[in-house]
C-alpha cells in the first residue's frame, strides 16, 4: 500500500470509529476525569477566571487536586488545591483568578486518586499564548519509506 | 571477481574491526569492514524519593538488539547491510571509497526473532543515522540513540523480548508486529491502543512538543503500557479478541465480560512477560525494585516522568472482584500463574482451548475456563485452580444446591423471606437448571426475585406447579438492561397468587437469548417475599 493510501485508510478508519477509541483496545484510564478551562477569553495582562473540574467515576476514598502554576504567575483569589473523598459521579470544581502573563504560560491541573498503594493520576493543561510547536516541524524528511533522525 | 576481492581483503586487513583503515591516501573504491555497537538510552522506572510516587529514575544505556543496520553511500544507495546481535554489536562489509561521505543507518526494525517495525503515522520506518567517512575511522563506529528517538528503540526491544517469551510458550515467534509512533504526536485514536484493522498494530502516544522538549502523556518508555497492548496483540493473533474496546477503568465492577477479560488478560500478560524477563532477559527489564505484577503509566514525558497511574494487580483491594472487573480478571490469572509454573497451562487454555470455546460464545473469563476444562494438556490440580478463581469471588463451580435439577430431587423448601445463593454453573459444560420448591397459600401474593447477580449472570425465572406447567415467567425486570451491575439482568415476578395451596417451584435458568456482554455462569440470590394482604394505609 502506498503511504498516501495508508494515510487515507488511517483517516477513514479513525473517522468511522468516531471521536472515542471505541473498537480500539486502549490503555487503562484513571477513574477521575479532569478538565481545566478559562471562563472568558484570556487577554495578556488581564485577569482571567479559571475552573478546574474533577469528576469521579468511582467511589474513591482519597482524591487530591493540585494546580501547578509557573513561579511568575500570581493567583489573586480562589483555590488551587483540594483533597478529600469523592463518590461515584461526584463533581468538584476549583475556581481561581490569575493575571494572564504577556509571554504565555502553561498551567497544569492534576487529580490523583488513591486507594492504598494504588494510585491514578489524570492531568489537564491550559495554555496562555504559548505556541506548543508541532511534531511536523521537527521531523526530518522521509525518503523511500524511511524517516532518518541524525544521531551522534 | 578475483580483481574485486583482492583490495577488499586488503582493506579489511588494514581496517581491522574498525573500518576503512588510516586516513588520507587514495579514494579507490573497495570493500571495507565496519563494526561497532548500537545502544539506546532507556528510561528506568521505579519508586521516586517522594513516598508512594513512581516514575523514571534514571537513563540507562542498553543494546539495540536484532535491528537492521545499513551503510549508505553519498547517493543514498545501500552498500552494506547486517543486523545487531544480542549485545547490540554489528559487523558488516561495505563497498565504497575511503574519502566518501557515508552514513550508518539503524532501522527500528528487527530482522531476527519476532519481526517488529516501528513506523511513524505516515508508515515510514523510523531510523537513526550517523554520518562517517571510512578513511577517517580508526576504530569501531558506535551509535548512541538518545532523547525521544530512543523511545522507538525501546519499543523495539520490549516487543523483541515479548516475542521471545511467546516463542518459549508457543514454539514459534508471533507474526509481524507494527508499532505506529512518532515523537511529539498523539495517535489518531487519542491514546495508546491496539487496533485490529486501522491498520493492525499498536499505536503509541508520543507526547507533544513544548518548545524543544516533549511534554504531556507519552508511552514510548512506559513498558507496562506497551506490554499491556501487546496482550491485545496476542489475543488477536493467538486467541480471540471480542472486546468492544473503548475507555475502561480498574474500578468498574460492572464491565462487559468481554472487555473485562481482554483488559485483565492484557494487564496480566504484561506481568507474566516481565516475570519471564526477570528470569531470562533481566537486562531488558526497565522497572527497578517494583513487583512484576505492578503497572506504571507515567503521564509526563519529561525526564522526571511523573506518575499517572500505578497499581499492583497482585495486591488489589478485596472489593475488586468478579469476572466483570478487569483487575479481578488479572488477579485470577496471576493466581493461576503462581510462581510461573502455571504459565504453560494458561497459554494452553488461551491459545488452544479458548479459540474452540469461542466458536459458540464470546471471549471472556468464562470461555477461558471452558478452554481450560476442555484441554487435556493442562496439569494444574482442580482444587488449586478453583481457589485461584474463588479468591476473587468467581465461582465456576457447582453450588451447594446442585441436586435441585429435577422436581423430586430437593425436599427442603425455601422459606419466605429467606435468601439462597446459587451459581448458574454446572461442570461438564452442561446447562444449569435450578428448581427451588416453596409452599404457597391460596389468596396470598408472593414476590419472587433474583438479585445480587454477579460474574455476568443473567437469570430467567419461571413459576411451575408440581406437574411442570409454567404459571408465570420473567426474563429481565429492567426494560433495557445494559450492564453487569447486579440488577439490570435480574428477574422478578411481582405478585404470584396461587389459586390453591400447594408446593410450587421456582425454576431459574439462563435465558435462551443472551446479551454478548453478559455471561452464562454467574451467581445470583433468590428470595420469595409474602406480600401484605391489604395495602398499607397511606398518610397524607
């Protein structure tokens, strides 16, 4: 199969499967689902309200929610951490306000569920004005079906 | 031919193991010998200094085993080819000029043992290439693949070892495996997964670029995740893969039996392969001081490798049980595995017995058990085997009322308000029928119900008189049953009111038409409740 054909097959198959990984045998998911979002369009230098929401998919005796902020990013109000038990389908939201940095920033929110030695983490990210770059830009060109990366 | 060989021998003699001989001089085209090693930087994972945290603890150089190595001249033509050995060493003879700019290319593709290839999402084979000039070499040409590209060679090594494990079990290497991955990129399915047909292969999270570094969730160094997906590949190639797939978690006690089996088997297989590696390929093992039954999925591709998910399925909580929970399935298989002696039996049931059983029923822990029972080659003693299942409350065994299959067999009646626990399992793969007698009085209404269904049980309830006539029946109390949650597939007759006092029978069987996500062997409890003759007074 040509590479164009391969890519077309990949695209068609994934499209047919829908957004989820249904029909894929995927890796184990954490029993907590976390999202982070800015509640208004963030403008550099202005204040923004951010919400971190965690939904528990099981009864979990100990859940901790942490928001990891860059050192130069100040939070004006609100909570950036919480811990406690969560019931199945329970939702918990942390809200806080920060000043959107001029140069961009990455905020990571993380929920960690614990049951004894068993732990499950789930992470969500919010970017302010940061170009994450793309893999395509960094990939060397392929030739004759082989993509070579120079090494030392 | 003689003229061509003469300078080749000379060049080999001059170059020794190193290559093209001393620098300078003419650029006569001749054969030259080249040798060296290929290594990659593997990330070793274990417990971090912070208590109860796990992640990458250091980078360790490991040989790239069995990979195809090529020499290409300035025109890009392959002028020499070989494969690395167990120690990552290669030795080859190539043709070219001493001053010619060449490159040594190491493909993420194995040519010995199990064929494994790592490709990007455009189906290009990934490779590491190192430029050299034969005449300037004065020793071996070593290649060190570092950084994120090393992930491609880590996957190659993990799956090469897994193929060796299969070879010991099965007598042959598994069919070719293709891994789709590229640094800084998420697969089309959004996570790491095995796909049967899109095209067939294991798709692995490559994280994403943030500046020059890869961040976010990547799995190319998460060997436990890689081996879990390899379990699905084995299901597809040697067993039966009936799982609907999709998102799944360890804590879900009401999973589709096919999903629970597939995921539990794959988690178990990751542990079984690591147990084998500990004994036979210890150098390839990337986990340090962690139980082989543990599973770590880091969620940060950076050097620290933060912990995303960690569990040890040999030490899971007691409430994670039944064939409808993937961690319980993994634990049952781990119990059977024991000190490793049981792996041959597990493989026999999985690869030979189970495919026969699944011609009639979907792949699940039940059909694994069918395959186990049907195989004449399995040597594990039955009491220990049943105990391995019972430890997670999976009862593929006769219950305490097994003499209740006929009308005359049982004399003890079920008292109203009392409950009995039964299994819908019967040895020798026979269909199970439970006939439970009870005494009923004319004019009194009785509610008869099954409840607390476990292990994927699906009940069908009939009330019969002593002549065997069916008086009332019910399949599922729920209108749209959709889960093995203990309730959805239960049966209930709300008000059975006999016209005369007599002995009656509750007959419980599996339904004729079943759901593919449910099972045949599960357990249930039965209760008969005498309803009040008058409606209770309702307060305003």
